[in-house]
């Protein structure tokens, strides 16, 4: 009798979790007015859902995010926020879905309740918010980690890295409404790419993917489709990457923090070139080679 009741309870929980599973996009009805003509059809748009980051039973932050690659987000957020030093510091990650959103329940190997309390965010972070809930001005502009020397890249390689992510942005191709963060290496092209409605979330997901796969971030380029704000530089420094390339411009504070951290910041990367704002010594044509666009069509990123 008891065993049957337990089985029923488990089945009920599984059924609820299945009902609460949210796809990263969905079709919505729209009315279209263009060139003086009216029509209607369905269009795919990205989902966003509340995601609560929970450590050792206590909620640390609530962010709005795309409900995809959430284990990567849990680990990456923990790393870039300085909660843990490596993925090994997280004993377990459980995704608990409900009709209200998703809880990322993590148990830490060495819990530091005082440090977590100091960094805890007390309010929800809207989509794209990187500093919501931080309680002091000093904490909001905390120094970025000093990165290692890394390696040099040619201008051609910078362009290849930027162009190579375009066909891999599956959710953005479908919806035209999400950011991407990718990691590119000269030896194998795009190693990992993650997408999200929030640019910080996309970078956190990338950080988690690289950490889980044991990828050394100082041997490649972090490629972004968003503007480069200071939090993006701070998070990249926590990953350990020494080069950022972005399609959009940086903020003045991002430039100062990148320079202090020793990060090469290249931005406004378009089809005709790019601009380098810090540590231009890592980009040199001295060892210019013919670099072909790596074939990543077979990759499951």
C-alpha cells in the first residue's frame, strides 16, 4: 500500500515537471502592418522565465532567463559571481521546475555562509540585469581578475571567430531576439556557444559549459553579440579568458576594467573590420597565416 502510494507520488511529480517544462521559444499570433498592408500570422519568440539560484537551501538571486542550458547557467553564474572557484566546489545541481519558474538548487562542497550573505542579492534581476540587488557601490565595480598572458591572434583570426558564430545561433535565427556568447579556438573553431534573452545569462551559460568540459579559457576568444558593459568584462575575467571580441561597442568603464585586468578588448566587429580598445599587443599580423573558416556544422554545441 505504502509502496503504491510512493509510486503514485513520484508519477504525479514527474507529470507536473513535464507539464512545467518550457521550450526556449514558442509561436505567438501577430498582426502585421507593413507598406500600408495588413496581414496576420504566427511568429516564433523566445521564452523567458524566472530562474532562482539557490545555494544550500537559501535563495541567492532570481533572474529572468531563457529556459535552456540551465545547468550550464547554474555553474557559470556561480563561477562568474565568485561563489565558487571551480565546478568541483558544487556537490550537486538539481533543476526543480514549477508553474512559477525554475529553481537551480545547488549544494556546495565547502559552504561559506558569511561570504554568501555578503554577496546575496535580495531582489529579482530583470532580463539583462547584471548588478541588480548588489548592496554597495564598491561591490558593483569590484576589480576584475587579472588574466594570464594568453596567446596572440591575427586580425584574420579575429574576423573568422566573429563570423563563425552567425550560423550557429539557432535560437536567434529562429526568433531574432536573443544574445549569444561563444568561445573560439584557432585549432578547432567554435568550442561552445550559448544563447539567452539576457546577455549576462548567455555568458554565464558559456562559462558553465567551458568549466564542465574542462576547456582552458586563456587559449581562445570569447565572442559576444552584445555591447560590452563592465559586468561582461568582470565575468570574462572570472572565466580566465584574455580576449573579448564583440559586435557592439564597449562602455568607458568596461574599457578601464579590461585594461586593468589585462584583457584584450576588440569591439564593433563587423564585416569590414573591428576596433581594439585595450591590450592590442595580442593582435598582430607578424605571424599572419591563411586561416580558413573552421567547419563547425557537425558540432553539437
